[in-house]
C-alpha cells in the first residue's frame, strides 16, 4: 500500500453565526487519507464543508479539534506548507500587479531563489497558456485567465500535494479541458492532487478515488466504481391515474406529463411504489432499472439531507 | 524575514500605483507651497508662519495617508481575500502583520521625504538658507505615524475597514488631547469615573509627546532627553499595538 501524504483525523469546526444565533457545525468529524501519487476528488453540495476542510488544511481557518498531517508533519509546520500548492476557489488578485509580477511575488513568498524564479515564471506562463500576457495587468485578465494564473501560482514550488478548490468553476468548456489536461499532466509527473468539485463528469474521468462530503460528514470514500456499486440501483416507473406529487413513497425525481406520470425510485422503494400506485387505482405502464452513476448517487444523498 | 520584506514591498508597490496617494500628496504639497501666501495674510514673522503651517500640513496629510492607506492596504487585503494567497504559503501570520506594517511605514517615509523637501525649498526660497531643523519636525511626525500605523494595523485585524479608519482617526484626535484627559482626572470627584478616565489616559498614546512644533518654529532648543523619550515611547506603543494585532490575528479564521 502506498504512503499516505495527507491525513485528516476527526476534524470538527463550528462557526459563530452571530450573538443570539446557535453555533453552526460545519465539519462533524471529517477523517480521510490521500495516498501519494493519486488524484483524489472531494465532492459535495454547496455548504457541505468542502472549502472549510480545504481552508483547514491550508491553515486559513483553525479547526476546533482534529489533526491534519502532510507527509507525516503537522500541517502548521512550515516544512509541511512547503510541500503544498494551493489554488483557492475564486481568484482574488491584486489589480496593481501584472501576471508575471504576481507570480514573482508568490515565488518570493515561497522563498524561491531569485535566479531560478524568472525561468520558472516564464515556464509556468507558457504551461497555463498565458505566454505573451505576463506583462499585462491582472485587472485586464478574463475570468478564465485569472483561473489559469491562479493555477500557475499553485504550481510554482513543484508541490508534492496540489490542493485545488473548485478548479473548473466559471470556466468555459475549453478552459475546463485545459485545466483538466494540466491536472492530468501534473498527476503523470507524480504530484498528488486533492481537488474539490461540483462537476461530476470531471471527477469521474480524472480521479483515482473520491470522498463524498455531505453536511460536514464523509458519506463515502473509494474508487468511483466501488462507490457506485455499493449503491442499490434505481428504477424508473411510468404510470397513469395517480398524481406523482401525492405519493407517500419517497421518490428521487418525479414528473407529470400530459398522459402519464414518471418517477424515479431507489430499489428499496420500488415495491412500495407499485403497491401504492395500484392501490390508488393507477395503471402501471413501465418499470425500467437504471444503471447508477456517481451523479445519481450524489443526488440521492443530497435529497436525503434535504429531507 | 524574506516574507516580511516581500509583503512590505508589495504593499508599498500597491500604494504607489494608486492614484489616491498622489491626490493626497498633491494637496499636501499645494498647502505647503501656499503657506507663503497665508503668511502674507497674517501679522508676524513670515518664516515662522511658513514653518508652522508647513509642519502642520505635513503632520495632517501624513495622518490622512496613514488612515487611508491602512484601510486600503491592510483591511482590504483580509476583506478581499488576497491574503489567502499569502497565508496558505509558508508564511507565518506575524510575518504578514509585520510585512503590512513596514509597507505602510515605507509609504509614510516616502511621503514625508517629499513633503519635507517641498517645505525646505519654500523656506530656502524665502530665507535663502536650508533650515535643517525641519528634519526634526519630520522625524517626530514619522514617530507619531509609526504609532498611528501600528494602531491602524491593530484595528484592521479586529474590525471592519470603515470602523478601523474611524478608530484610527479617533486615536489621532484623542492622542492629542490626552493632556486634557489627565487634567480631567485631577478635577473629577467620583473615584470610579476618575479611574476610567485614568485608564483611557494610560491606554491611548499621548501623541503630544511628538509635538515640538513651537520649539522648531521659534528656534528654541529641544532637549536630547525629550527626543530619546519620544523614540522610546513610540517603540513601546508600536510594539504593544502590533503584539495585540498578532494576538487577534494569530488564530483568526479567514472566511
């Protein structure tokens, strides 16, 4: 078994919402392990605690309890921080700097040798497709270009662990493909990648393993295939004579067409649904098993939390 | 140390690339230059009036620049989340505070040098000689601003940008009235109120300690001890304010 590069153990975090409001529990015992060399996807809906977890790893916030180690070192150790390259979610930049100046500023903060700095900055500008735009001010950059420069600064120190918070957000399809290619190239070069995302197809195609975080709790960890296989299949049921909105049996999705109703249920609810439809005088038209995908897996869990 | 220098340099660079700084500097130089005109409207020794007005303008605009720049460059960095990029790197939080502070100080020094040069030129044109005592006045303004900037950094760490600048301004105003506060403690009858007022007196810096304007204007000697005390006083208050800023920021969650 390969070495564990990033380990989170029982992370807990609550936020004060205000003077007279109850505290909000954002992380409720998050534990996970990322192995050296893997691409690890961190999935979850908005507000699940993904960014909070990432900010805890990068020491932007301080968890109430729990432990984080990077390469066996506590994450607050400067040596551990040197192993990380971090790309925050929305790029926040200094308008007064040019792209190259910004990268030089970051290289100085990383303590890079001045002699090596210039070559590395040009190399990265080239790599993220911003060669020739390095001297332009960041305020003139488009959102996609800012995302690229954001990625470039995370790669400056050739990190062992690359942490990306929603690297594809706000990018057009070409931008997404480019970012995905850079992630894959980094992975091939041996960098361990930990990234959060909403975009499930990206996660399915590039991740070795994923963790699913819902409501501050890890619901599943493993290879996408394993996670999906653990889940009970879904069924799509069509019928007439009953309003799907009035059904008591829990459904994943429902739609009432002009001549028939369509619902999607988990396998466990299949028989209950058929029973309820026929008892209410409805007529069953079809029953089709659906291959479970990661998206459906997530949707079911999201629905559960919402209920 | 390199992180402190890098952050300070970036802070300085951000300020000198901002038009607001030049606006302030323009007004300051205009006021210093026009002190010659004011001196014509007033009865008395014109050189003294030029010196008095010039030093006052230097102090006032340095204060305005400190308040403005601290909001723009420190509060905004935390508020706009550009600080994420710095603090996720191998940079300690105290390096961030020191970097920001020294960056502010560098801006103040650059502005002070320009304003002092303008005043020296005006006095030279009028008097025909270079009045080096002006540097003592500028030095004292520097010490005063060193304290004020440390408070500005502290307020940037504990509160929102606008409130931070209001509080920094309040320290400047009250800091010049502490002598009055002390007199108040002697006149107050009620022990509790007297205690509270005394606490205010000791907690806030007495910025009048850096005021040697009348000695400079009237060419009176300034005791060396007073200068040394002023330096020590500035160092103590600066260190205290920055330490409190660090205490607050050391484990602050950046949301």
